């Protein structure tokens, strides 16, 4: 950990900003761990003893599956919350169980907050104008009902897709500034075919870098204490060269880095994602942590401790090989 | 209506395909109406008498709001189902009310199906590999729970964002083929800043056209009775030139056309979206139909009939000016 304190960013007349990623970065620094644990809970991942308990009570239903997943998530959070700063909730795996699954998503977010974790909803949402305002209210903001203000999901950050341009991003920038929230815009994703569009060259500059440049532009009003704005970028661990290139190109853009472990991105390749202070990125691992008990071959009732062991292994791997 | 019957596409040994968009196109032809009614229900759009009924019963809560919206949607569907072939469910406006809102989304889809309507979920979903499979199962497919198979949302088609390339689309192609479903990939969206990325030129070809070319490639295994594949494209009514250009470039790609009415796209500009048989596009209108009673200034209890009047006006406008 080579972090040095950077000059504070003073909001005129209001004192110090508390931008969303400041909170996240502070947690990363205090835990000496730039990991986010992905909670992408397929029912198959849930140990049988938990699955059986709920399926026996509620039958083979979306409701039973969703309750089993909530229990699984809670036990994982209990095992991780003092060593991992954040969780990433992959919306697809909750939607897969209908509104019951979405209820589990809500409750998982609340539980992670109760345990002091920072929550990133990985929804890759995108739309325009009033519709993007609705997504913003749903995931990061609140909704007026009569004279009451209700917070539907209340995550700290949301992943978004910028293909629609500024109209799709600007509705989010207000909450980043006013409500201490953040977004991560897809730039260079970790999958094999990400280059089909993202690597296309426009006047010699790949599309992912143009998207990155826009992240810098969108974030310029929300640069916080550590030099990073409320607008981050998703850049895959599977593309180490682009990670290093983008780190230099986008000095105010925090990176969410998927693809470590299961997708083949190693810790050495991630080194380029961090700045000279050892910050600037948070690295995701989902299946390797959630299903560590399967890989270890330990008793399934030990799944949460196995997840913790894998999270510690990953933290130490990042410290040693990514020079975090 | 200048539709001529095209040669049937025969699946070897299995007889005639029933591809998703065949069902939709058949409905459009039989109703002589290429309109999809968008159900993007902000609570403010719901007439006060409905809002009050539910808010009095359940308080100023996400649950009460969601129940009020369900009632509103059902009455709109009742008023539209014999003249409008399809509804488009904008997921953002349901997520905005948390899991209660998502329950209303499920029930709205079921109700629309009961009334014989084709349902497009407008979620603009995107992710890779196993995660995109989860979205596919959620919105168009089914999920295994023990020995049971559950269908979470069960829409007929889903809008998706192709920025992640083929890895993000291929998990959907199986359901398009096997389960009689369809997708619409964002190509040229209707918003003012859509050109920021979508109009960027790669070797002289704009990104939206490259995305369109991929739609043709992704769809080539699922070309149905009318010459259109299960992979459609979203192309905004606000860009008539691009609509016309893309219609010629993408002969097997059905267009979902947002931006008619409220966003400023007129029926004349949409003419280019249709092929020489008068098919090839479905045009969305959301607010203009849902809130017709506000524009008309009629009694709010007449909201559903006002929506029907607006849907008829739009159908006749498209027939006259878009030469549908």
C-alpha cells in the first residue's frame, strides 16, 4: 500500500465533498484490499442444506429459490464484511427469479449496508431522459409517493452502458454529486468478443478509449478527495495492455475490473490498473469466492469460511502481484 | 396495407417455423396497425381516483403505488387490446417501485398475454456469457428449480444493447429459435445525443450501421415467414434518413421505432421504416397514449377511452402518412 494523502477537494462554501468513490476508496485503503465480492447467486451455487430447507418449506418455486439465495448471501456477507470492502450485486441473477428474486436483491443490499459494506449494483442499465431518471431513482435515488420519499434499492453505485451518449448518463450525474453515489460506465469489457465494437478505430482511437474520454468529461464536476470522480469505468482484467493504457489516459476515472480468476485475468496483469499511489481500481471476483467450497472440496456447511479463505488468498495475491 | 404473402421458410423435417416476429407481424397485419403501446407508467400518469384508492388502502408506499399502476395498466390494456397488437413494458418504470413494481411488471405481462397482446420488454439488457443467459432465462425463458421449470417474466421479445459484442447476444439466439421469441438490438436511438457514439465513422461506416450489420449476421438462422429474423433493431423515428438507409441495408431486420409523437418524430418520417410490402417496423408511442386524457382535458375516469382514441388517431396517421 503506497497511498499518500492527496490534496482535499473543497466545495465552495460547503467544506469537503463526500463523493461516492471517496467512501469506497477510504474503505479499500483501511482494509488494504481493493476487492469487490460479486454476489451472482445461481441456485446451483447455494449449498444443498440451505436449498433443501427452503424448497421443502415453499416448494420448487421462485419464492423458495429467492429465500434460499438470500440466506446464502447473508452468510457470505457475514464471512466477508470485515475483510472485503464491497459487494457487487449482479442484477441478472436476481431477475432470473422474478419479483421474488428482486426482493432478495433489495434485502441483500440492505443487509450488506447493515454490515458496513459498499454496494455496487451491476445492472449495466441504459436508457434516455426520463427513463434513465427512473433507473437512477430505482437504483441510486428515491421516488416520491404522495408526500413520502421511498428508496427502492439504495445501492451506492451502478454500472451503466454509455452507447446512448450523454442523454443516457446525465440523469445520473446529479445523484453522483448530491447523494454521494457513483457510476461505472462500460468501456472495455472482459469478454472475448468485446473488441467487435469496442476496439473499432475512429480516427485512430479505439471506441473504448473514446468512451473513457467521455467518462472523464462526465465526471469532471465530481472529482473527490483522492482525485477520482463519481464516474468510473469498467475495464476487464483480461486486457492488461488496455488497462495500463486507460489508467494513464483517464487519471480521474476509477476502474471496476471484472475478469480476475475465473475469466483468466491474473493479478500481474491487473497491476496497470492502479495509479502511483496504489489506488484507482477495485477488482471483482464472483464465482471463485462464492463457490470456493466446491473448488476446495470441503464440507458444504463450510462454504462461507471457504469464501473467506479465497478472499484472503485474492487480497494477498493482489498485494503481492498487482502491487496494490 | 400492401402486404403480399412471401414464400414460407421451411424448417427441414419440422414444417413451418413459428419465429417470434412472425407472430407479431401476423398480428400487425390482421389489425392493420403497426403500433406498440408503451406502458411506462409513472405514478403521476395514473388518474387520481385510482391512485387515491390504493394509497388510502396501503399508505404512501411502493406497494400501493405498484398496485395502482397495475390497475391502470389493466384498464389501458382492456381499452387497447382489440386495436393495438403489442405493448412495450419499459422496465425502468417498474424497477422504480422496487420489487413491488417488478411484481406489477410480471402481472402486466401476464394480463397483456391473457388479452392476446404481444409483449416486448424494454430492458436494454446487456452482459456476457452466463450472466446474459440469466437475463435470457429471466425475460424470455425459464429457470429450473429442482425438477420444476418456472417462467419468471415470459415476455415475447426483449430490447438489448450490443456494445459487448457477440458474447452478449448469442445466449439469446437459442430462445429466439427454439421458443418463438425475439430481440431488438439498439442501433440508432431516438435521443438527441445518440450520435455521440452511434454516428462515429469506422472506415466510412457509422457505428449504428455496423451494429445493424451484426443484427443481420446474428439473425441469419432465424429468418421467418415474412423474411424477418428473430433479431430486430431499435431505430428512432427522430432520424428519418437513417431509418430509410437502414431499411435498405438490413432487409431481414425488423425495426422497433421509438420517438413517434412526444419525442418529435412524425408519421411521414417513419415511412422509410417499412418495406415494399408495408411491413418491417413497429412504432412505439408511450406517453401520448397513456396520458391522452391529460392532453384532451377530458374527465380522468375517461382515461382508457382517451388512450383508445389516441391509438386510433395514431393508427390512421400511420396509414395515411407512413403508407403502412
